C-alpha cells in the first residue's frame, strides 16, 4: 500500500538548477500547446460559419478544446497536478458536480422559457 | 494516526493545530478556496448567459461578425483581435509560472524579471480590453436598422463618405450659406461621417436635409454606400431571421429609406445598456458585465503583482527563505487566465 500520508513537504519547495531546467521545458511545452489550440480555434471559427452544416461538430470541438486548455492551466500552471490527491478532489469534485447540475437545469429551463414567453426586449 | 509520527513537515508549514491538511500551507489552501468561490461566480454568470441565449427568439450575435476589427487596420479581420488578447494573457501566465519556478531556486533576479514581464502582459491585456469596449460602444459604420415590416437587420458593405453640408437654415453656430466639408472648419472626414450618423440615429435626417447638433438645417452631399448586404436578425412581417438581402442596389435602397426616414431609433449604432446594434438588449448587458468583471479581475491582478514585485525587489521573500508569496499570487493570476479561456469560447467562438 502506498502511504501518501508519509510525505515530505516543506514550504520552501526548493529545487536545484537541474530540476528547474526540466520544469521549464514542461512550461514551454504547455505554452506552445495552448497557443496552437487557440490558433486552431480561431482558424475553425473563421473557416466554418454558424450557418454551415458542420457547425455542431465545430461547436463541440470548441468546448472540448476549451476544457483541454483549462485542464493544462489548472494542473500544470497552477500545479494542482502536483498537489496531493485529496486536495485535488476537494477542489474539483464539488465544483464540477454543482456546475454540471446548474448547466443542465438552466439550459433546460432556458429552452422552456424561450418557447413559452421568449425574452425579446429592445431592438 | 500512525503515519503522523514519521511525517516530515517543517514547522513553518504547520497550521495552528500543529497539523497541515493536504500537506499544504494555510495561505495556499485558502487561496484555492477563494478561487473556487470566484470560479462559482464566473460559472454562474456564464450559465446565466447561456440561459438567456436559449430563451430569446431573436438571433443571437455571431462572434466573427460582431468582432471583426483591428486598431488602425479597420474591418474585415474576424476574431483576430480577441485571439491576440488571448495570446497576450496566455504569455503573461507563462511568465508568471516562470517567476514561480525562479522562486523555487531562490533566484531573486529571475523572480523580478519574470514578474515585470507578467505585469507588462497584464497591462497590455487591460488596455486591449479598453479598446475593445470603446469599439463595441461606438459601433459599426452602418448600425442595425429596423425595416418597414418590423424586421431588424445588420448591414455589411462599404460606407460612402459624407462630402459636405450646405447650411440652408442658420443655427446657433453655423450660418446660412456655410459649406462644411472635411478639411475645412477643422472638420475631419471621420467627424463628418460621425455627425451624419449621429443625426441618423436621432432621426434628424429627413430625405435630403439634415439637422446638425446646433439646430441648423443643411443639405448634404454623400458618396453612395457600396456593396451593401442586409442580414436579418429579427423577424418581421416580410423577412425572417437568417434571410439575406444581398442584391446590392436593393439593399442600398432599403437602407437609405430607413436612414433618411427622419425617425429616431430606426438605426442604432454601437451599444449601451438599453439597446445595441449587435443583438438583443441582454447581449450588451452580459457583454459589459462579464468582460467587465473579468477585466476588473485582471486589473486587480496587475495591482497585486506590482505590490508583490516591490516585495521581491526589497528582498522580503528572500529573507523569509521562500518565495511562496509568488506562488499564491501566481494562483490568482492563472485563474484570471483560466476564466478568460471560457469567456473567449462562450462569448466569441460559440
């Protein structure tokens, strides 16, 4: 059994130049990845119009790519991936459970309201 | 718990109860909890936006049609500007994580260098957003029109410059017989066009006469609008959402008729909280609230980063023996970037 309660931790969290080099390499990799994803998103947005038949696919691609970008920012830049498992779950699980619920309820409700009494104000 | 005896945690990390939940320092965990609550706020805002978008029956604005301008270069560059803003924010996030990494090596010079880069990136982002807002508020050259059948349309094409105004009835400022033209009376072409649009929005253009802001009435000479295309965004008696009037001369005829009808609010330029040319009223409100709330976060982040930079320069963290403060500020800064990733997708792309 892996005992993750026996864990050496120090506020200093120092590392040497060699480890720093490795870390920086990872940072640059994530930078390039995030930039490429953003470029792909903009390219797709310009190439495929919302009236085109391929739009639903593009829309879900956007959402998937956004979640991928968010994952890299949270786990790599914010170092949540390096924290203990318990902390990761304490932060992510309640948030995702609540938000999935809210997204489901409000979009469902929005469609119903749109049919029954649409919000159309102003020009 | 048996494990605790063998756990090595330095005394500074321990909280008041001689424990260290998740082996994390108090400050860092509290920053995470704050970020979770802030993420709930932004999540709530974006979901409210989704709700509204599903509940309106007029066409929701399309990102690449609404945001297609660059400073100086003008129109015709869909999404390029926001893509640039996104890139700036990603890069400033990278320089922040490099500052954190330098802190772990107790490299004071590196921390200062990367913090300065982060602050510059953040300032650029806030400035870009100011331009974006200004552009959003002032609007396009044609605005949105309400057609005779009650439908609403946005207009694409090339705007014909206003050549001159010849005063026929004196006002407070201009006298009968004056000819106002670009290059004279310290008027520029941009101001001439602006005055014309302002009069159109106020319903002060009747056929071939125009009332200027000082109350004088003038005839005007204007180059023809070219390559006009109307895209219907709100249902009317004759036209439905999605219809396009792309016969240039017919589109121009309809547009001129509306613009010169002399009725207030038949043409709307730009945006405020009551109405906007891009889509439903709620669209403008959400734009101002969500991007404004995010922009305020970026602004606060820049201020916090500046304070921390001063601390780093004075050597406060070096004396303390660790640069955890940089890490905590970094968490906030990355969070701001994270929120923008979602705002970018749901406001501009989808």
